[in-house]
């Protein structure tokens, strides 16, 4: 397990499916995410049971509180390319009780440290909806810089389009 000040990152277990099902169907969690079509509890459980083993190309970890051991979110590094040392990061705190308490920031730092140190990445990138200022603030706080804008690339509630912001962090820029 990987540990920070507030969180512990661990591999997901099949037993996590019920929590994930609740998060996937929470409008606040999905507001700024590209979501698939609705999935049943059984589909999510099957996906958790059949999840491939974490490897260099895709590392998916559950975020749990260090104090209570409560699963509160998910973070991943995906599409890692060893030839150039880049990967893309995704994160969300699914449990509303833990949003805004520093858990996401801590999880980001732990996962980025893992990417730079254990995976020997040179750069970690992410995409964020321009209107998601709360997430952008967290990303800047841990060392990400805004690199570019993909205009009207995200379709939100009611079909409203939003710009997407590309952010990146190089090894050595983690704060």
C-alpha cells in the first residue's frame, strides 16, 4: 500500500463494487466526468471481479482514509508509455463527506510520487473541465501547470459544452 498523511492507496477489491456503484450514479461525482451509459450493480461487480492486474500501462487504486480505512475514491495512472515516460492521471473522491478535506490533494501527491519514483515517469498529464475550478485549484496546488485548452470538448448537463484544460507536471515539480 502507498501512504500519505491522510490516505492510503490500495488495489481495488470485488467488495468495493457497491460503493463504486453509488458513486457512479451520484450526479455530483459524474458532473465533470465522461460517463458511460448507465451500469447495473451486477455489471460493476463483474467489472471489479474481472479487473486486470495493475501493470505499467494501467494502475488503478482505491483511495481510503488512513484513520478509518474507509474507501472514499479512486485514482489511476493510465496509458503509461515507458518509451517517453508519460502517463495520464484520473482521480475522484466519491464520498461527499470527504470532499474538500485535503484527501484528494493527499491522494494526488501519493500517486504522483509513485509515478515519478516507482514507475520512473518523466511527465504526468491530466484533463480537467475548465469550469471545474475546485479540481483545477487542487491540481495547481500539487504542482500541475496548465498547458493548453481543447475548446468545447466536454458535453455537460443539458448538452452544454465546456472547454477542457490540459495540465501536466514534470518530475521534480511535485509540491
